[in-house]
């Protein structure tokens, strides 16, 4: 996986390399967070919009609460 350093600025080069090594060994993509994100509390209409966009784009979307 290519790392977006703008969002992973809390990891040093050693940490990134360790995660990348584990990704290769496990044939997985591993996401790193400085703190576990909280799933967003969404109303039914927003969930339906997300589901429609997932179908349209053929992707899986995940909504988290913002850290503001």
C-alpha cells in the first residue's frame, strides 16, 4: 500500500516499514490510526445515501466521527 504521509505523520519511518512488512507477510492492507476512530452516528437518510454511493462507485465506504 502506498502511504499518505500527510495523514500518517504520527508514524516514523521505522513504524511505517514494520506495518508494510506485516502487510506483505499477511497479504492484507492494514490501516493505522493514532486513536481508534468512533463509527459515525448516522440517520437513516444518510445511511441510504452512503449505500447508494457505494453501489454507484463499487466501493465500501466507512463513516467515522470527526476529531475536531
